[in-house]
């Protein structure tokens, strides 16, 4: 979950709901499905969640680390954490506004970016892992190139985004479902 300062922005001029509230809600829901959950800013911090806790309490736990992790844009630190701790996962799902880069050395050759960190993670820990970048703001920015194997950039969100993720990994089943669909 991106907890950077830009995620404090409201979803629209007519909303009081911030982007980080949406992202943290999805994170809390993913915890129900066995996901490890954490947030990044200046640093990354994992958040322990008990699935018996109400979903809004889990959302509050994630939002509660906001000041501890800081408000920078270091999404790569979440992936580095998984690599350094040698935590094998099938997929990494990042809820963000795509305004993420290495805040320490912005746009220099020494910068750490999420794409490079994901490549290193797949090489060292989980070669079959997928990365899902859920863009909650739709600025049009990408932090990974289009068509990059195992990386999915999803612009926008709805309550169906988690179901969509499951379907992207079951391409054969989706095609079978489409070909057997009878509209009449």
C-alpha cells in the first residue's frame, strides 16, 4: 500500500475519501485471502493482521503506520523487503497513484525503481511471481513498461479488481467461459 503524501488526495472534487483509504481497504480485504500486507513511504513496514478482526479495523491498522513509514514514494522498498527476507509470494499487488520512485536520489543512475527490484526478486526468490500495479489516480503514468512479462498495470479500480486479478492468472478458464457463453 502506497502511503506517500500524494495518496492523501481525494478521489475527486466531490469526494472526502482519500486514495490511501481505498488502497488500505483493499489491503485489508486481501488479508482475508492470506496476503501479507504492508505500507511504504520513506520506508516499508509489514502490518500483522488477524483475519478474525473486522475489515475496517484491519484498514485502520494499515493506515496507522502512515506517520511511521513517512510520506515519500519508495515503492521499491516493499519488493526489496520480500527479497531480503526471502519471502516467496505468487503475486505482489501494489495500490498506488503511480507516483512512486526512489526519493533518495531522484532520477539518477543510482535510483532504485520498482521494476529493477521486482526483476531482482524474481531472479533470487520467486521466478514465477507476478506484479499488479493498481493505479488509483489514473494520471497516465506507468512505473513498469507495458507488455512486461508478469507485470500488470491496472488503471482504475472497482470492487471487482481482486476478481480480475484471479482471472488474469487463469487465462484458459476465462477463454473457455467466454466461448461457452450463450447470450440467449
